[in-house]
C-alpha cells in the first residue's frame, strides 16, 4: 500500500521481497513505479496474531554481520481476506511503498514535473482492481476532453555504489547547471521518442527555450557532467547523515537490473547432530520458552501459537528438554561459538551414517538398496529429503555492484532502516530435495590430475582478474586476489549440479526456476566435503508434492544421471562453447558453459552462473580433465 494513499496498488510474492523487489528497490507496476520503504514504515500492529520466523542459526548469522541489534526475523505483513473484501482490514495491510521516480511525464503533451508540483493527480478508485491505479495530468494542453491522460514516471534516475538513489535533476540539466532566466518554476517538457538509452530523449524548457539531449550524459565522458551524489535515501525519506563517499554517480534507466541487488542469508532448518525432534523444537523456540515456567505450559497450550509445535509431548517431557537445553547453553554462552558457517551443520546431517529422526521440518530417507549399481562410480550416497524448510533473511542491499555471497563486506551494504534495526524481513519455504554425495577417491584423484594443468590455471588467473577489477583499492591492507577461491572441487560439483538441474527441468516437468542448489565443497577445516543438494524452493504447493524425491529412485536416477552427462558432451553453441576459456583479458568465471548447456536462472544458482566448465565433468576436450572420462 502506498504511504500517502493507504490503498493497495499491486501485489508481489514474499519471495520477491527477498530477491527481486525488497526494501529500497524500484517496483514496476502496470501504470507507474514505486519504491519499497524502510523497515520503520512496516506496520505490524494492524496484523493480528502474526508470528515471527524462528531459525536460531540464521538469526545468529545475521547478527554476526554486525547487525547486533537484530532480535528476530519477521514475515511480510499480510492478512487473509483481500479477495473477499478488498475494502476491509486486509486491503489496508501490506508493505509500504512510495511513488518513484519523483518526476512524471504526461503521455499526451509531454509535460515534465515533480509529483509534488500539483500538476498531476492520482486515482485508485477500484479496490478490486489495484493494478488500474494511475497518475494523470490534471490540465493537459493537448487532451482537453475525455479521460485525463495518464502520467508515467520519467525514466532516468541516479545511483551510486553507496546505495543512494536520486531523481535526475532535469531543471538543472537543461539549464546547464543554472536556473531558468524567465521563470522561477520553469515548465519542462520531455520529448521521449523511445529507442536506445537516452539517444532520443530531449529535455526542453518552455519559458526560455533551452533544450538538451540526454545522450550528453551517457557513457564515460557523460558521467563527468553529472553532479556529485547528494546521499539521498528515498526508501528512508532522508539524506545519508554520513554523506557520500562514492567517486561518481551513474545514470540508470528505471528498470535497470543493477539498480538493486539483494543481500540475503539462507539456512535449512536442520536438527543438531544427535538431537531428538523435541530437542530440535525446543532449540527452535528457545526465545519463547526460556522465560516460561513449567507451571504456565498448560496456559501456553491454549494461548501461545508457538506451543502448537510442542503439542505432541507432555509438559514433563518439554520441561526436561528445556532444562537440557539450558544446561547446554550455559556451558557455551557465547552465541558466536559453534559452527563456523551455515553449511557445516547441514553437511554433518546429510553425511552422517545414521539419519536424524523425522520432523515436520526435516525428514530424510535413504533407500535400503543404496546407490544404484550402475552409478557406483558416480555417487557414494543418495538421500531423499522428503521434507525441507529453508529460511531466508534480507539483511541489506547494494546498488551497481552485486554482493559476493561468500564475502559480503567487499561491497557497501545499504541499510534497511534509519537506526539500528531490531528485526529483519524473512521468508520461509517448504519443499523436498535430493542429496548426492560423490566418492572422495574419485574427486581426490581428479584434483591431482588437473591441479597444475594449464586449463585450471586459466580459471585461477580469471578469478584473480575478476577480484582485481572489482575490489582492488576497496580493501584496507594487503589485497589477496585469490582470497576465497572456491577450489577445483567446487567447479566440478557446481557443474554437475547444473547439469542435473537442467535435466530434471527438461525431463520431469519442474521449471528450473523452482529448483535451488546447495553445494557442499571442501573447506580448510574439512577438505573432504563433496555433496550436492538439489531442492524445491518455491512458496506454493509445487515443491511439496513428492515429484523431486521420486527422481532419486533407482531407475529414475540412473536415467537422469546418464542423460545429464551425455547431454553435456554436446552444446548447440559448439565449437565456440567447448573451446571457451576465461583467458586474459576476460574476467568472466566460466569456461565451457553458456545459456544453452549450463546456465540456469539467478534464483536457482548460488553463485550467479560462475565457476562452471563442462570439460571438468565430461570428456569434451582432453579426457584427463574430466571427472568422468568414461560415461556410466
């Protein structure tokens, strides 16, 4: 709902608020565009019985990013009943937005003016059709009868790497940085003939006749003519009190893909190794249980929503589990201790010889026949994840520079709130998946074969160039171009994961965008990690119907694996794709990989379609480079 009008003007899924249209992003609606406002404007007081999203490991990881004031994770404010009664309470609850850009253009007469100039009006009179909300020109010189002509956002904005966003200064631009000599508030026109970026857009001043084409501020030379960044934060309604340290502004078109990048963390809700289902539930709801005396359990069963997860156990069993957790927490009171990253506990559960007890959030099953005999040289273990729960938290965003998921401090993270936030927006999805562990001896032998090859050295050199081009000069102290290099093993596992995802999408009806991956590759502490989790990660019923789990059955897994490896041998872009290497001066991070054979959607891949190369999995080039020189 718009902050000034308190009516719905559109709808997005909760997952969009994590990846596509979160706080600080521009959302394109049918008739105008808006900006999602900061956390201070999100109103939960009007949402009865909302529940926080509980995932202790993820909350600890959020706090470890320097967000020490964060105490909880919250879902987007929402209330059922909008379809039945769009004018009721549900129609007034949602994520707050504000119109942006702040300049509009009349589609009939090309008048250009700020929204607050009273030149334009707003109408949103159909509660059941919020998509028809629009701005209109109140007094148009060209269309004087009939429905008022629509006004649309002027399509240029300014952004910087510090996360600031501002309207383009049209009045100063057309007057060469000065003021109009004939009018205090000049009447501007935007002659937008379409075409490429700014090439056919001319700004005119009616009182003085000044005119200027937007192509003057395009390209490297044009950037020199832009003003310095004012540090504007329109999602917070203020200007950055610290000012702006960015060297230059960038001119963007509304809708540009680099105007907003989400910075997120995600974790699977997995139990501790050896923990019972009750202990896992107590750990999950510890913040609510910690101060609750056993004498209040009876009351909590009737009045506390979180206690529904504990309804299968008696009060005595719950009290005993609470005391166990209290004793364990007391022995290790430092919340930053424990697992070194979010992936370690997940790997420990998937790679354990004995699977944990089934819960509502996490249920694993291992086929009694084990790995199919035909695939003994491909997989060491196959696990069907019948139930999974993934929690995602939005911790900030960046502009122009996409964040590195493994090193978030390399780019400037824009804040979601003016002051220290006490909560972060989050979403949870439930689904299913397949976990595949590869034989350690297979990977170890392959790593020895390719470690010192010229091809692998090209990948290392490309990674160093990539980091130097993006981050050199931003890091205080010595710059290590190979910091956080994922390693040779990761490239093979990541490539195999993409091959399987694309095969699943082609053969079994799942869209690749509804699948996600988690790669468990070797670390310094545990160099023998070698696992792939492919799972559904969508907020609707598609991901929980058992279709993906069934693909881990004997015949299906053999067929899918063989087809994935066989299809990887050829690409319709060959020989260009098969011969590609990230050679100097290129700094892309893939070899024999392209949209035809390996790339998947951004929401599916955990590393933005980087670190991929078919030659390291199948023998498209030299057989000694391939993880599988002979296909199963």
